């Protein structure tokens, strides 16, 4: 049974990479997997649910790769700036993660994610960073009067600004992200470290 689910997953991942979310349908996925459409629904309730599972796995891999390439001995300002830069570059380079920038697609997918995981579970964006934030707080490198999870949501908000770049104005990117990150980090870093 798990072999069929994995086959559906792998075939869908390949098609989503090649064609994108909107241009891939369930019948194509099952045809590529060599099974009936009905078999799909034994494992996934919808194309959105399957895509979100794939997206989250790809997102997690990217975050791990970014995190592992960081020089954690640098200042919090430099580490966060580097992480955000690597994240944006990695997202743009991955066709599945690039769907993040397709607002109409991602709004629908985000709704599926929230329905499955609850409104409060949005820390898939920077879950690897939580331990580092807590460590910085313990060492006095960043403010500890703000909850570490709230700090992670601040970083998520920076990334989310990228999905609204057309509304804000393309001519301001990527300088806007850099400036926002710098201003936020300056407010998070303790006065003794500034």
C-alpha cells in the first residue's frame, strides 16, 4: 500500500516540477503512476493536499540546506540576512517552491494547509531557526522580552512581503527586503551588541 502512495507522490512531484500546480491534474498523475484515478483518493483527498505535502517536504529540505550552510558564529544580523537571501534564492530555483510566488495558487494551498494543521501551525517556514533564536536570547545577543516564536513569525512576515512585491512595487525589491531585515534585526539586537 505504501509503495502505491510513494509512487503517486513521486509521479506528482515530477509533474508539478515540469508543469506546475495548475497545469497538472489527478488523471495525469495516476496515468504516470500506472493506476486508476480512484486509487489516488485512497491516499490523498485532493491534488491540493498532495501538492502541499510535496511543497512542505521541499521547503523543509531547503531550510535544512540553508541552515547547514550558515556560519552561526557571525552576528545575528549577518546570519539572518544570509538565511533570508539563501531562502529566496532557493525558493526561486525550485519549481515547486516557486509556486509560493503564484498568489492565486498559494492562497488556495495555504487554506488547505491551515484546514489540515490549524491556524496556529505556520512555523514550517523557520522551524530550524527556533533553537538558534532561543540560544541567541540566552546569550543576550537578541532581545529576550519577545517570545522566540513571535520572532520567527517576524521573519516569516519578511518572507511574506515578497509575495506582495507587485503591489508594493517591483522596483523596490530586493532592496526593500534587505532594508526591512536590517531595521527589524537592529530592533531585535540588544543595545550592547549593536
